[in-house]
C-alpha cells in the first residue's frame, strides 16, 4: 500500500516547470526595475524638498543627501542579485524535480512564448526609461538598464539552462 502511494505521488511530480520559473523571474525583474526607477524619482524629489527646508538641521540634510546618492547603486546591485539568485534557485529546483520527457516540447514552446513576451516587456521598459521625465533618473541604473534591454537573451539563456537541468538528467 505504501509503495502504491509513493508511485502515485511520483507520477504527479513529473512535470516541467520552465514556464513558471521564466514568468516569475521576468516578472520580478520588471517590477523591481520599475519600482527602483520610480523610487529614485520620489527619493530625489523628497531630498530636494528637504534640502530647501530651513527648519531641518544640517545633519539630517547630509544624511538624506547621502542616502539619495547611495540608492541607485544599492538598487542596481540588488537587481543583479535578484537575477542571479532566482536563476540559481530555479536551476536547483529544476535539478531536484523528476520531469517526464513528454513535457520537453511543451517547455520549448513556453520558452518561445516567454521570449516573445520578454521582447515586449523589454521594449516597454526602454520606453519608460527613455521618457523625458525619467531619463535623468534611469541613467543612474546601468546594470538594471542592461538587464532589461537584454531581457530576450537572458530569457533564452535562463530557459535553456533550466530546460537542460530539467531534462538533461539520466533517468533512474
């Protein structure tokens, strides 16, 4: 009886998950990148207002100016960290999943669909970052801009490496 439960469980866990990982990684990168740029605009405007206030002491003004100066590098590096961390976790998760070979072609189809979607997401980010109001802020995020403008290449690389990790294992 216990053997039967184990067998039934293993049949349900043999599925491909390339699409889910790609959707999560691309979605999180896009949302985090947009929030980072918009957050910097808000923080910069807030810093300008604080610097203009006469009631605030110089220590507070200096600390706010320092934090505003540190924000782009912190968020830029956080975007790179998110990309690498999600990619590594997706690879580790894919290596631990028993996948059935019939899902390979479904995964290839999903990689193609997500690659097309990544083109639209990348173009939208480029338009957003190139907007007249945001251009002066978005140039402070060179790593984020590179990741988002090369999202198609990253999507293909992530999808292929996850697919290799899922389906490149020896059966048994």
